C-alpha cells in the first residue's frame, strides 16, 4: 500500500511539472518585443542590471519570508548558473541591438540541437528517438516561422545571438543537474543576483549609467524582472525536475511561436502560408513530446503499482 501511494504521488507530481514549463515558455515568448522596446531608453548593460536586480531583491524578500536558506550546494550551482545566464542574457540583448527579433528567435532556437549533445556528454543521457524527431521538427518550424525570404544578410548581432544559443543549451542542462538536489526558487534568486552584479560592473565599465529614461523602460524592467525572470525562471526550473533536457528544450523552443502569435493578436501581424506550416511543425513537436511524456507517466503509474517497483526509476 505504501508503495502504491508513493507511485500515485510521484505520477501526480510528474503531471504538474510539464504545464509549468509550458507557462514559462509562454512568458519567455513575450520578452523579445519587450527587450527590443526597452532598449530605446536604456543600454543593454543597464537594462540587464536593473532587470535582475529587481528579480534578486524581490526573490530575496520571498526567501526571507519563507525562511529558506541556501545550502552550500545551492550556492555553488546558483553562482555557476548565474554566470551562464549572464552570458546568455548579455549576448541576446546586445544581439537585439542590430538584428531583428524574428531572426534572433530563430538563431536562439539552435539550442534545441545542442541540448541533446551536451546532455549526452554531461549527464550520459541518450535522447529518445521521439525527442530527436521532435527537435528536428521544432527547428524546421522555427526556420519557416521566423526567417524571411530572400534571406537577410548576416550582421554582427547574429554572431552575438549564436552565443545565446550555446549558453541557453548549457543553462538547460545545468539547471537539470542542479535541480536534482536544489530548490528552484533558491537557485533562481542566487542566479539573478549574480547576473545583476556582473551586469552592474559592465554598466560601470561601459559608462552607460544605471538610470532608465522614460516610463516605457521602467515598465519593461518591472515586467522583465518580476514575471519574465523570477517567475518564469522559477517555473522553468520547477518543471525540469522530472523531464529530460531534450524534451524541455523542445517545449522552450516554442518561444518564437508565442512571439508570432502575440504579434498577430496585439499588432495585427499576419502569418503567411509558410509561417502557418512552421507553426504547425512546432505545435506538432510539442504535441509529440507531451504525448511521449504521457505515455511514460502511464507506464510509471503501472510500474509503481507493482510490488518492489522503484518509483523514481519508473518516472524517470
């Protein structure tokens, strides 16, 4: 009976986590346009320093209220993920100064192809066939959705954004490793603090100043610091507890689709036939991963009900 209860509880927990990744992806998809607009009133270092300072301070207040103190392991992982996140955010924000939001979204999606490779090297995780097929479909869908024909010439911002794809892949795999023993909120707060400190130093070195000019950048930083950083990163880390890095990367890779749909709804932008096919590919990839996760969950529930079954192995 105890084993059955543990099995049912484990499967329910597993069922909770995938929606949190989807919600985080929805939030991340709104950041392309917000960052692009906020850069009109602030330099990239200033924007990042203020954004993650808001996230770190608010998160610290929450940790104090919950009486959660970071462990030594959480400090180590949080600082490591913080430096990776700094590189990811800096390259993305600098890249958006000279490249378009749609092209940036496509180049960033390159992490879908990199995550299985890094996961194999760092965690000895062999990606399942459905994850590889879904990853390929997601990349094709992103290409069709975001790239405009004829192809635009490559600019310096595109090279910076390639760095974003690499560091995003490292962040997904690193979070997967850290979340095994760490608490998602604690890790996100430490990570945000590291990004804020490094970017504050960058602001001082470049002489950009710490002030934002205009109401728009202030509203943008408030949204990016609270919803798009503290909340979204926390949801993403929470959701990665029981899924694989490759599966998570496919769901995260739907950010450009979210951005395109928001543009269609809020700005009246139209999706042509090619973009519609791309959107269908991305939705199909997400559906395939979700269906595979559901199948694994059902198998885990059946295995957990058997005498002597190892619940954690079944869910994993």
